[in-house]
C-alpha cells in the first residue's frame, strides 16, 4: 500500500497537467491552444526527466554520487 501511494504522489503533478490539458484541448483562441500545447510538451518533458533520474539512481552508472550529473539529466530533457 505504501509503494502504491508513493507512486501516485510522485506522478500526480504531471498526470494532473495532462488531464487538464486534454480536457481543455478544444479552445477557440489560438493563443490558448498554443499554451496548452506547451503545457503538454513540458508535462512530457517532466515525465521523461523523472524517468531518467529514477533510472540513473536505481542503476549505479558511475560508482560515485554526483549531483551535477542529475542536473545535467534534467537539463538534457528540457
């Protein structure tokens, strides 16, 4: 139960952004559609950076702890 709740809390932010963007995907104003498209792309980028950081921390690639590498992973997605 604890791992399920941790998973939900970890991914709740980008899941909510995706759901809100999908619900509002049919706007009339072009600028609003552009903002929603940017929100969708940033949500996907956040998911990918979270997945990359999770994979990097679970698999020991470099053998030592380096916070700079985690920052570079986040920047590479964006």
